[in-house]
C-alpha cells in the first residue's frame, strides 16, 4: 500500500511532559496490504503571559522545520528554525502558531489575544487609593452629621426660647415678629 494519503493523528490535550516520550505505532490492515508507521509525539503550545506571546514545540523535531507566529490572515511576525518563538506586545486578534515543513503546515495551535485598554495598576497603588477614598468618605460623613446635629441643637434652642417667651407672655402672636411686647389697646 503506497503513501497516497498521509495519516495525521491529533491529540487535543497532550501535555508537554509527554513530548518525545516514545513512538506511537500505527498499524492498519486492509485487503490490499498492511501499513505500519512509527510516529513521534510532538506537543505544541501557544501561551500569553503579560505582554509576551510565546509558541513552543516539545519533542523530537527535524532541524529543517519552521516554527512561526502569525496574526490571522497576515504574514508571519516571527519565523525561526527553533523550538520556541515569541512576540512582544502582540496586537489583538487570533494568532496562529504553525510548525511547517517546506510550506506545508504539520501542526497548528490558535490563541486569542485580547486588547489591552490600560497598563495594569500596581496592587499597592489600589490599596493606597482605596484608603484615601475611605478616609475622605469618613471625614465627609463626620462633617455632615456634625452640621446636622448643630442645626438641630440650634433649632431646639430657638423653639425652647419661643415657648418660654410665650409662657411668660412677653410676646404676642402678632404678624410683626420683631416686637417683643404688646401694648394693650
């Protein structure tokens, strides 16, 4: 049986520690003959850590294989004959990590890079900012309640003074407020 159709086997969740751990023997029997092929396990992983996008390959690879990182439908940003390639500050979008031999893609892994809106804030700055905001809120509430209490106290003093003056009959309930005594008619 000839090699008209190459066999590809993809293991979706292969771990890097198993790369190159042995050979996988494929044996197919058909009416026309038998096919035995040994395949080495190669693991590819694309990761994004902070501002660095990395594509790595583990396992036995040929030195003529090309590893590349490219943004969807654009030319490759990085292409090397090495086991790892990376891009600093990658653009947002779907990135492809490709392992190819003479233009034919052997392995492919995709990773989506999300847009970065702002630089990450240090945790200590967030703690200080939260403390200052809490302190300002506490001071504001203290001032609000002190002013409210003083207003109620003054209003209570005015009311008690008015009640005392009314009980002593030193004032009349005339429309003119500023007059303290009434003259009898």
